[in-house]
């Protein structure tokens, strides 16, 4: 599975219509997802990227992994109040999405994914 880059339009289509329901949007996916809010110049984002690539392979068919470039998608950055990157949005199929700072190693991220999206 490849990581998919999202624009505002594809985010609304694949993840959530945050514009119509800014405080109470519902996740649209049929399997859990992780959205990485990042920027190409960010050192921490660059270290997280290969980890996400590995996890995309390990969780293929069970988890969708997306990326949002906050420099290109300022409306999404603002809507989700992204102040520090990388920032991860984890959306379980049932349950409340959470935001988490993405400065962690692979083991920590796998633990977060398991606890948040598959428990």
C-alpha cells in the first residue's frame, strides 16, 4: 500500500467533511486511517516518513495512511489547528478521532496505532 497525498478536496472525500460539520464531523472511511500533517522542510517529518512507509506495508489492507502538506493545504492546517508538525490525526472506524504529535519512533507509533485504531 502506498501513502496517499491529500488535498482539501480529497480529504473531504476520503476522511471527513470537516467544513459542513467543523465541531462534529464523522469519519467516512471503511477502515481506520492515519493522516500525517507535515511539510517538506521539517526535519522531524523527514524522519517520520520512512516509518510511515514501512507501516503502510505492514498494515496494508487494514489501515489507510495519508499525508497532508500544510504548506499547500493551509485551510486544512487551520481547520485542524495544526501548530506543530508532524502532527497525526488517527481516525478509528468507530470512535473519536485523536490528534497526536508525530515525534515518535516506529515502536511507539505502532503501539499508538494498535491502542487507538485496533483496540
